[in-house]
C-alpha cells in the first residue's frame, strides 16, 4: 500500500507551492518532466517534490546537476536546500552532500560530469531521483538512474523520477523526443502511460518579479529568448554554413566514381563529449559528391580501433577495394605516433592516407558549404541522415552555438580530399598516397591493376621513396 500523495512537511518547506509545483508533486505517474520557459519555479518544485516524504523512515531521495560547479552555485538546488533547512532538525553531512532527517530519511545531492559517474550510485537505492536542467545530461545518464529507482515491500513510498529543464543545451533533442513535446498530450499518454510532460511558463510563478525578468531576457539572442521566454522547443540555434534543404536524399549512388574516401575525425572521449566519426564520401564523374555512410562512436580507444577495422573492411568490399581511409594528423610527435599506430594496427592492409589540417574547422568547411549550396552534395538514405543534418544546421563560426562539430568536420575533410584530386580509379597511381600499397593478387597484370600505374608497382614489403607500406597484406 503506497503512502498517500501529500505535501512536504511545512517545517522543511515553508514556501507555498504554485499550482504547477503542486501538479509536479501530486502527479501519480512514474516519470514527470517539468519543462518550458525560464522562471516558473522548476528548481524549487523539484526540491519540494524531494522533500515530500522525508517523514517516512525508509525514504531516500537523490537530486542531481550535471557538474559540481553548477551544483555549488549560490542559487543552486543544493544551496537552496541548505538555506531552507539550516535551522531545522535535519542534519547536513558536508562530505556526502546529504541531509538526514529525524525519521532516518535522506536527501543526497550529486553531479554527473561524465557518463561513467552514474556507476558511483551502483548498489544505491532511491525512491526519488530528480534531474535539475535535464537537457544538460545525456540520455544514457538519465535512463541508467532508473536502475537505482527501487524499494522494498515494507516501504510505502511510490517510486518517482522527476526532472525539470528549459529548451536548448546538448540534450534538447533527446528530451524533446522522450516526452513527445511536439505531439499532443494524449499521444504521450497513449504511447508511454507512465510519462507526463508538465509545461510551464513565467506566468505560472506569481512569486517572480515578472516585468524585470522579461526585460532582462530581452537582451538575449532571438533563439535563446524564444526558448526561455516562450518555452519554444521547436526553435534551435543554427549556424550559417549549411541548410537542410541543400542536401538531396537519394536511394542509390553511382558505382563509377573518380574517388571514394572515408575521412575520420577522432575524439578521445568515452560515453560522453565528442564523437569519433567516419564519413564515407564518393565523387561521381559528373562532379556530384555522395555521402554514402556515417559511423560514429563514443568509446574507449579499443572500441574505436575495432570500429575502424570493421568499417575499413566493409568499405573495401563496398568499393571493390578502392576506398581510401583518411586520417587527420595532429601536430607534433604524438600526432605522428598516433597515425603510425593506426596504420600498423587496425588499418593494416587497407589504403590509408593522412592529412595535416590547417586553419580552423569553420574555414575548412567553407568549400563543402559552397558545394552543398550549389546542390552538389547528396546523401544516401540512411538512419544517420537525421543526426548529420541536425549537426550541419548548427555549424558556424561560434562554438557556443553548436554542441558537436565532429560530423561536419569529417565531411569537410572527405570533400576537400576528393575535390583536390582529379583522379579516376582506372589510371590512378599509388604514388599519390603517402602510404603505398603492395601488389594486389586480384589484378595480376600491371595494366589491369587500377591501383598502380604501369611498371610502377613497388616490391612487396620494401620501403619506397615518398611512401611506405602499411604492413603485410
């Protein structure tokens, strides 16, 4: 039998809840998202919801911000609680960032800088988990904490997952999708009956000095102002490099091409942050460029190496052995060592070339932007289309306006590589590649080998001037 829905004890929660905060606390569903414009009292509502059952002896609550800096700001949810509970009988533990109440109930405050930080709560048990500014978290962090939402039979408190956020930030898309924010409320209830989206705006908070706050928001850029003032989930920041309508999505790509390359943009993060991305692009003899495939991963170095090896094999089969793998070499000895390790490791036996990128990513992407505007870039239909187009639309000179640049940087590398080489496979020379290739037994005659110019085939395994072998074939 569940404990009845109730308001938090008055001595711990002296503030009178607004109607929307009341709805957040009394909603019987497992998962509720309190979202929309700035100013309706979302953070305060989360704190109230966490305090609801602190008079129950087996009650455990967890409140989260993405970083410790955010958690420790003067008006953060943790410091609001400390101001509110300072003169009560609740005991504060600075080390654990936890309040313990006379009943034995606890409220813990934490942060999840990386996706791996969720594991610090393994073996923990909470009846309430609250995410403040949910769009700053990853979907994996949010869904993993459901595994910590559990209780014993003798605990009468119902399990609750509560969150609050404005539109925007890096998690905008997955939050919008999870709570079907652009769909009618009835659709969400039909598809996911345990989820509820509770929209709110400034007008829902009678305690706020509205006119002054609205005047302050007027100084923001148009996109952010619409997100915070109107709670608009449809508008998103866009750059000035690409538009979605420039890219035609096609069902197939021509097999007679003058070049095909898989360009990689590497990242050293795992389960969060930037992605390691590989973009496969081909140039048709008509001058049209086709993006054939995009793969990406947030993983360990071993995960990335396995993906590269697997992808290189698939590309080789897809292109009859013609695809080039293009790597970006960072300046310095460390960059050279990384490339050597890739050539001798996961990419051993595949055509590989290296570029030394100069200038910023925005400048390097300008030629790709011009070609796209001229309708010379087409995308092969695939599940990756949506993610690529959304990232392209955000691309611009200001990194503050986009979350990721990995896909459009890899696409720009592939385009620039193909555009700078007027090579057709029928007569291309292996000398054009920094890393030469050995004899391919599928083409026994020099004139039939599309990779090597006549009489220019290097001996197997010998280092040749201007290049070197990648290893055994």
